């Protein structure tokens, strides 16, 4: 697949995702969803099962097409659905998105991966591609830490000979810890900051 075809495909799905999010933002602003937490919670409750499904979809999309910062959506999940269900929905969406990244990189190769990162970033981590099983260990450790560029690393893993079984095991076991640390840290940090009073 040519780099131009990859670019057009990515632009198409990005346009759809952005359009859907813009429409949702407009709707939210008109109905006070972003200024009144109760209204947002009521919307989620009225949506029934579709509320969590929509959020999972947003998380899945932001992993593949980084439209919004992952930290913001992770924190939003915990705020909207509570700590346990929020973490669960974050986990499901991010795991699915990570597997899609792995598949797309394996299917379309370097041109797909390089589209999402700067050349120097790619070269910085590409050296691990030649280290065989050492990459697997590096990948497993990196996935556990919330500061690592794990979306990109999932794509990079798709360029290696790593099996689907090994990749899935690393993602399924490594993601819960990093998501929990990232989500809860942002939520509680925000709560602490908002509770500060200037003297």
C-alpha cells in the first residue's frame, strides 16, 4: 500500500471521527453537558448500554488516530463512570485500539507507522527492531509505564516477528496497571488542585 493511499485512508477516518466529535461538542455546549456534570451523567444513564459503548469507541479511536490526548479521555472515563467501571471501559477501548494499531502496522508496514511520528522518533526506537526477543522484553516493560509512547510502540511491534499471542498477552496483562496509574493520578491531581484555595 502506497504512502499516499495510507494518508488518504487515515484522513478519511480522521475526518469522520472529528466530525462526530465536533457534532457532539456542539450538542454538549448547547445543552450544558460540559458545565454541568449532572447533565452529562444523565445523558450517559439515558443512553443505557450505548453510553459506555460510545465511550469505548472514543477510546479506541484516540489510540489509532490521536485526535485527543489519551490522558484526558482516561480521566473522563473515571469521572463519568466511577473508578472501577471507568477503568474497565478505558481498558477495553485502549486494548482494542492497541490491537488495531498492531494489525495495521503489520498489514501496511513502515509507511503507515512513520506517518504518525517524526522521523527522529521512529529512528530512536527502530533500533530495537533488530534485537529480536530483546524487543519483546523492552515492549513488555514499556507498556506497563504510563509515560511510554505505547500507541507508537504497538505499531512498532507490528513491524517485528512478534506473534499475536505474545502481543495480546503483553497488552492484556500490562495495560491495566498503566491505565489505572494514569487515570487515577490525573483525576486525583485535578481534584487536589481544584480544592486548593489561594490565601
